[in-house]
């Protein structure tokens, strides 16, 4: 393996570890707040790469105040990671689009 490939793999692994730690904090705090969050996307599938983002599916109906709480919770946990993220509210999705996201975790 070339030196560049080793460095790239190391960076990818470090970035995945940072993302996983942030998601762990998010899920713990979500439990405390009685919010159901499901990790979807590349991190859930196990193919998180150097330029991947974190995708979080927020389950169930949400009032505007709860949405704001969730957005702050996620932003606080992701701050400083330099990893982009998407907060996706289940209530905003069509049934087909929701199934696309849920297929990522199966």
C-alpha cells in the first residue's frame, strides 16, 4: 500500500471515529429528551468516507419547539468536528422517500 493510501485510510478512520462519537452523544441526549433519532446514510451502512456527511432521521411528529430542540442538540454535538450533517424530519418525507432512508439501516 502506498504512503498516500495509508494516509488516506488513516484520515478516513479518524473522521469516522469522530463522527461515530458525535452520533453517540446525539443519541444519548435524544434519549434523555425523548426524541427518536435513527442514523441513516453512509455511516449507518458502514461506508463512511473522507468526504461523507452524517445523516440523522428524526422520527415522529415534531412541534416547531421540538424541531428547534433537536436541531440545537445535533448542532451542539457536531460543533468542532468539521463534519457536515443533515437533520431529516420523518414528518417532512413522502412514504417512498422515508423507505429509501430506512433501507440504509437494514
